[in-house]
C-alpha cells in the first residue's frame, strides 16, 4: 500500500480473500497471496485442498465466487485476449491433438500469439528435437508433458501456470522438468505452480503457500516452512566415559535408553545450544563422538501443518 | 511500453484461416471424417444407382435425381455429423480448454470449424457431381447452378450450426456418433435424401417440412431439373431453415462450453467427483 520503493514493479499476481463455491461446497475460502515478478511460487497441499481451483481462477478458466484477483494487472475473468497473450498455461492433462506432430502442434500455437518464441528453439528447449516429426499419439507420457510445456511457452509468457507439472513422471523425467523450470526462473519468468510433492517445491520454489481445505494455512520459503529452519532441531552425541552427564550445559538432555551414553535434545535454538555444548567439550579437550544436528524433514513439517489444519477444520464443524 | 505494442493480437481473419487449415489437416488424418464426408456418400451414389431399377423420378433419369440428393447427404455428413463428433471429441480431450487459454477468440475457432466444413462440403459435392456426370450421364443444369450453390451454402450453414448446438447436449465422445446418426438418419429418410417420396402421407410430408433437411434436399434436387427457372425453395421452407439456424445460434451462445465434462448430463457427475476429492483428507 504505497510502501513499495519507486521503480519496483508491481506484483505479477495479487490474490485477495479469494473464494470459490461449488454448490454448497466451499473449495477456496478466503485465500490471499502475492507473487512478485520473476518469482517461482508454489501452492502446496493435498488433493482437494483448493490448489487447482485457485490456479484455474487465475488462468481465467473458472469464475471466482468472491474476493479479488489480479494477474499482470488484469482481472482474468475479463482480461480477454490481451491477458491471454501474456500468460502460459500447462494443464494437468490432455488437450493435444493425437494426429498432429510435435512441430505442427507448436507451430499451430505459435500462430495464435502476437509475439511467439521461435518454434525450433522452443522444441529444443523442452528436449523434443528428435521427436519433432513424431505424431503426438506416439509420444510417451513424459514427452507429452514436455510438449505441453512447449505449448505453454510458445507465446513467450510473462506468467506461467503449472498445475502439478510432474505428476506421473518417472524420476528422470521429473529431473528434466525441474531443470526446465529452473531455467525459466533464471530467464525471469514468473511461475505459479501447484504440487503435492515436497521435494519438488523445495527444488523449485522461491516461496511456498500451503493450502488445506480451501485455506492458505502457511506461507514461507521452502527452507523455513513450519519454522523448520529453527524449530525442532535434534542434536545428539555420545558422551566419552570420563565426562559426567550432570556437567552438561544447556540441558535438559535426554539419555537414550537403547544406547547408553548417547544424549539427544530437541531444541528451537540449535545455534545457542550447539555453541554452549561444543565450547564445553573444547574446554575439556574432548571430542563428542557421533555429534549430529538434524533438522526435521520437510515431510514431517508438512504433515504437522496440514494435520493441524485438518484438526482445526474438524473442530470448526 | 514497447513490449505492449509488440503484443498487439493477430487479426481475427488470419487466426480463422489458420484454424481452417488446422481442421482440414485433422480431417485428412482422421479416416472417419474423410470417409463420412466424401467416401460414404460416393459409395451410396454408386450402390443406389447400380441396384435401383432404372425408374425415372419425376420424369427425370434416376441418376439426375440421386446425384443432388447425395450432395445433400454430403452436407449432412461434412457439417452436421462431423461438427458433432469432432467438437465433442476436442472438448472432452481438453483441446478446447487448452485453446481457450490462448488469445484465440471463441468465435474464430467456430469460424475456422465452419470454414473447414465448407471446404470439405464443396470438395465432396464436387466429387459426387463429377462422378454423376462422368459415369451416370448426369447433366448439370447450368441456368440453375447459382440456385444450387445458394441452396448448398444455406445447407452448410444450417447443418453446421445445428451440429455445434447439439454438441452442447452430448456429454461424452463415445455418444457423439450415435447421437449424430441417430438424429440425422431418420430425418434424411423422410426428407427425400435416400429415395424420392413422390406421394407421401400428408403427416409425413408435414413432419419432414418442419425440419431443415427436406427443404435443403428438395431445393438441391430441383436445381438438377431443367424445368427449374427460379429459386426452388418456398418462403415457408426458407423460414424453417432460417428458424432452425437462429435457434442453433441462441443455443450455442447460451450453452457452448470449453471444459471437458461440461455438457449438461456430465455436469452433475463432475460435481460429485469434486465432492469425492474434497472428501479425501490430508494424511
């Protein structure tokens, strides 16, 4: 609100209190977020969380029931051709004519835009040059998704929507897709993607919004999701025989019963605790065998966040 | 901004021509579309001519009546049937949804479709007439050729619009062909397309005249009769054709959809599927 520095471009996507009802089911309920230009933003959440509804409203494929939405300054509902010149959409599946070749498909779509990218170059970028004369029906699932991406890119979009871009991919195809999306980020394209893969979000996204039951329940960088960058860190080590547990600094340390002499601590202040611990050990001239510092996995955090949201939602009813 | 100026959308006519070309390529690669539009009527022309006794129709040689009748059948296939099968297929496979996400205006897509229906129809009619002239001694009535062209164009427009309108009521690709033939063939049978109903019961004549197939077929057939000196379609029949076309345009404007599963019969299902998905809670 007037606080942005002079010269900073406005956000590419602004969503405010977005609502979408299907009959009496509220699929999206008061979601607000912004995506800056050149940013890769991921909507993360389980099936039915409202991710696809949100993205399809931003694409102009669905009408919202309430709230406001701006993509590149356009209302996607009313933006029309000028809006669609500037966005690229990768659908979850389908939409490809089986009897056209890769090059025909990409050329056809190039012909729809005012300022398309080069057809051969785009096909090369998605790694389908060898397949450019192949009909779409002969392509594998992964190759079809690459063609899908080529069709979304051919109009040289400023904002790219990717709805679950790697669902159903084998590990190699996922790596390839990730590399392509990383390349897009380097080229300055704004990307909004949905995913239910945590590793994908961690690889690709600058920021992540976690959705559950139609709500945006947390927003952060992938590394800091759920306070993961600091909270719940586990520090463990073994205490050499000559040292006494009662002398340990910054307790309380839990002694593991299955492994005598091994101590662990769950802490939200790993830096302070580690400093005190290692200082203490160094002062006594000993090594702490098996010293490890483990952050909770993104999956643990995700399950905790969405689990809490599910419980909150159930309480609410 | 310079970039904004560079993004001035392409001229709609250019886009429409691109769509015509696209649809024609698809038609050539889909054996069914090609077969329905050209081969099927041609086979019927040859078979009916060969197996039917050489009995004159309305004082004219049989082939002189059958050739324009088969031209009308071409139009029904190339416009009505092909529109239904190909548009429903494109919608259910998500092709329409993908196009909707591009700057292609909706009406340009349908204009492209109608353009390809027109080109296919003209080719099919040309093949039928050429076959009649070369093998069955059919004479082109040159003084009525303008009327024939007009009746053909009227048929293309009306049958295409009706086909597009019907797609809004067909939920699945598998049902498109049965619906198309199930509505078209009975009408064609009572509408002077496969055989000349010389003295039909009054109710059958009235029934046929309430639909657009009979007026188009009778007009095209009349244009191969040397006695025809003026526009062969009575005003009342012209109004029937225009009326059906107008109804089709209204239906298209109100109910044409781009998403898979959006036809009325499928909409309820789609909603319940959505509920199922919502029912799955996070692990």
